[in-house]
C-alpha cells in the first residue's frame, strides 16, 4: 500500500509523516517526494498541451497515459527496491496535494493508494508561513497566503468524491487536542498500528531549512496552537476571519479553532 500525505504548507504534513513512519512496517522518515510530484505534474502539463505540443510524440492519448503510468510504476518499484517490498510506502509533500486526483488515477493497477490531506486553522497556518517568509527575507501578504491556502486544495476538493474511502482529511488541532480519537481514526484508515506518543522520533535533518519548525523531532505538542496571536496583527487576523464562513464552506468543515 502507498499512503500519500498532502495539505498546505505548515498544516502538519511533517507531523503526519512522522506518525505514520513511526511504524516499523512503513518506509522510514524521508525527505519530501518532490521528484514524484514533478513526474505527475509533467503528465498533467502534457495532457493540457496535448493538441498543441505533445500528440506528435505518441500514437494516441491512451498511449500517452500508459507511458506515464509505466513511469510512475518504475518510480514505485525503484523506491520499494530501496526501502523494502514488505514496507508500506509513505510519501509526503505539500505540493502533491494539487496533483492527488491525477496521482490516484496513475496509481490504479500499480499499488493500492490512500491519501491524507492535512488542514489547520488558517490563522496559525498563515502566521507560520509569514514567519518563514521573514526568515527567507521575502515579501508576501496575508491576502496572498490565504488565497494560496485555498488554491492548494482546490483540485482535491473538486474531485474528492472520486476517491471513495481512499481519502481522509485530518485537522491538525484535533489530531493534537483529541489525540486518542484521531489516532484511532488514522489506524482505521491506514490499517497501521500507531502509537499516540511520538516521543523520541527523529527525521532526516534539513540543514539551513527555513521551513523546519521548533517542534522538529519532538513529541506531539500543542505549543504552536494559537501562535498567530503572537505573530499577526489585529488587521491581519480580522482579514483572515472575514473569510471564515467561505473557508469552512469550501472544506465542508470548520477549520477554525474556537477561541
């Protein structure tokens, strides 16, 4: 089985990867699967540009699809050769969320696949992203970050019914505050034996990575919940909260933590 983890950056994708990889029957905790994302994105771009640039190189669209399925299969078989055919595949990247529908289609017939999308209170998410931009000495706005949050998950929300029971949304705050309940939810979804306590987990160190949080390698903690209060000013908080109903409707659930 392959389990793919996505969600907007700073929504807890690394925590989810650490939880799943704590089981010895899974792949170890590895760096983000940007290469897989690139493979699937190339497939998507080829379909979008089929008549303009791509059709000359394949006998048919079906030929093109099968060619790309074989590429994905080779990738899956390669990483299973590397980490073990008896291990469950765990792949994570926030970018992958945008290509989950196509990845699900390409994985059909290669390996049973399940998909986890992490959600988090937009106020904390935007605050955390703002901190990263500051560390990177880059400029952004609350408006841009909030738009990107929603845009990142649009493909999965538009196609979520096609996943049947192979897709689950996990709220970061509830995973922490209602740990036992949501860990059981994860066990039921993944069929993995998972411990509630992540004490002592360690992952591949990312040197000079501005995205690495202070909670890296530490047990599950509520320290970052409500951190927006220290980072965002009142006008930024009000702006995000003005989209509360819109965001909740979009995700079909309340993703704002009650104050």
